[in-house]
């Protein structure tokens, strides 16, 4: 059995005007041919694919085509899109006869002039392999599932958890893909699109309405006729022409059952639409004061408080250079020490060039979007580095921050980086520069959900109501392309479009 393997993943935030370039993919690593498997990720989809092959016990001949991922961000440049489109076309053409194709995509990528990147890449793949070679597709559960995606994939599975189970989903998809390539199953798909967007504060699948929904999907999979059930609470900052939630149910040749379950799951999601809109975030000044006041009890040393910068979530596609929380920390004169990541190539290069011990005054941050403002600060360069750190537990297996510096400004140590890297959500980002995150009273996190890497240090976190391309107030963003009416932007009578 010969299976073609393709991974291209990026999550687009339409409200971040800074484009995602081929260089951004290169900073994570673009691999082709045999390199895709030889330099496999350690906790990501490729590792999951390989585990699926092992569990199948079959001798599968993998034809690796390409693996490219980038941090979430603005739309892909045309060059970046065309690179992957061309590599997929050429790679599948050169592959010759295949029994199946496994594509590991995100599902919420847009490019310059293309709202639905995954639909376009799938169309390209399908145009080469023809209608009869089975194509199994993994998507992030923040995918925007479009008509083109459903039409081109024979089998479709989304992540089951937030934070995401990338390895496990790819493993389970691969096991189904092998059965599909062997013609042991006959998948039939029901897809329901919902006129609904929901912000990030209720994304976690371990609690609240998202848990109810995902638990129901897992229960549906208890029926042996059901192959896979995927709710898709779309990435809420994707302003695309088919934007909105979706649910997908795949059964083994039972279209009536797939239809019934897809309707039930869509109704369940819609019935909880108000619960998904509940916000928990607190004002910037209040959050900083609360974190600073948490000095522990008795002889217990205080553990850091994580401050989630909701409006500047790099993992949601923002630029990572908001100065809003930094400004508040400096203005409020806090007692404890704080860590703040700052993705700012201009400042990173300047600080690295100034060198350790230099006192530097510069306008930092606020470059990625007009929504953010630079802040003039004076500080001392504590450390500089090449920005490469191992992190086996990250899907990409490593962190590449480019040139970077630890920059002390009053009570704050800024992690100023050239590339997005892991956006400071992983302790290895700081330890690379000799900074121990556990020694700080507060750590600003450029994510709304991915706190798991800091969990060994602390489980205390506060969502901060900050403005930006990934803010929770969706109605205040400049929507142009999403279908209307759509909940909660408009009065919307039904989930059906
Ligand atoms: Zn996601």
C-alpha cells in the first residue's frame, strides 16, 4: 500500500494586516520528500501519522511530499500559497500510483486573494490524483469547513481537544485512512454549517459548553456505524466568505444516520449559543493589580500568575507586539517582577546589536497593526541569543525566535524576538536566555488557551480584556466577508444558512 503524505498548517487572523510569508514558514522549517519523515516532529501530526502506521501493523510505503507550518498570523502571501500549491502538484504527480493520500491541514488559512486556502490545496491534490484515490483529511477544530473541503475529502476528522491533540488525531485519522485505502470502509459525510461565531474565552474543551458539545461528539462515536464526529468551532477571527461554525459526521455507508447525528450536534451547539458568548476577562489595570497582590500564603512562595492577553493572542493570529499590558505594569509601579514577550524584529535586532549590559532607549512594539501603539522604554540588555531552543512537547519540536534579547525595563523583563517562535508560551523560550519564568510574579501569555506548557509552574491565570486583532468583542471588529446575518453580530433566527 502506498500513501502520499502532506502537511501544510497555518491559522489566519483576518484582522492582523501583517502577511504570513514563506520566510515565516521557513522559520518553523519547510521539509520536502524523505526529509518530512527523517526530521519528523516529536509531538505533532507527523509523529501521529507514524504512530498510526505502527499500530496498523501493515507494511505501508509512505510517499512524503511536504511538511510546512507557520505560527498563526495574517493572510499568506501569494508567494507562500503558490509555493505549497506547486509543491503538492509536483509531488503528487511524481509520486505515481497511490492507494491513498493523507493531508494534514489547518482549515482556517487564507491567502492574498484566496479565502479558502485548504479548499484550493485540496482541489489541486484532487486534480492530480483523480476522483477515485481516497483522500483522508485532518483539520484543526478551528477550521472553516467549506463546500470545497467537504467535496474533495473522502474522510474528515478535526482535533478533539483544546489545547489540541494533534498527535492523537493524526494517529486515529491515519488508521481510518489505511482502512479506507484498503476499501474496508465506505465513508459517507454529513456536513452542517452554522450561522455562528464564538469568541475565545469559551474555547477550552475541559469545561463549559464546549465540553458538553465535544463529549456528545465522543458519545456518538460509540456507535460502531459511526467513523468520526467533529464539531468545528471556527477560529473566530477569520473573515472569509464561508465563515462560521460547522459540524461533520462520517459514518460507514449510512447516510441517514450521518444526517440525523449532524442535525442533532448542530442543534446542540446552537442551543448553547448564549453560553458560548459569556466573557470572563477583567480590565487591564485590575488584572495587573490582582496578579501583583498574589504573593502567596504563609511560607508558600507565590507562584506566577499567567495574564492572557486576549486581544494579542499570537496563537490566534495576532502579531504579538501589543504594549497595553506592558504600559499598565510600568505605570502602576508593581512590586513583583513580570515577564512580557514582544515579537518585534526591529527592536530584537537593535537590542542584540547593542549587546549585553547596554542601556538602550527605544520605541518598542506596536508595529504589526495600527490597533497597537509603540511604547518608549529605557532598559538594560540582560542577555542576547540566537533564539533556537529545543521543546519536544511542542508540535513543531523546537522553538526558533531568531535574534532575541532579554531586556530589563523596571520590574519587567521583556523577551524581544525577531520571529514569532512559541510566543513565550513555553518556559524554554525564557530559559534560552537564562531567565527562569518560575521566579516571576506574573507572566504575560500571548494565547487564550495554550497554558499547558507553563502548567508545571502555575495554574493561576487571568484573562485580560485587551483590544486587538484577537479581541473577545467580535462585534467591534471590521467584518467585511463573513456571510450575514451571523450570530452574534446580527439577529439570527436559525443556525441554518
Ligand atoms: Zn486550533
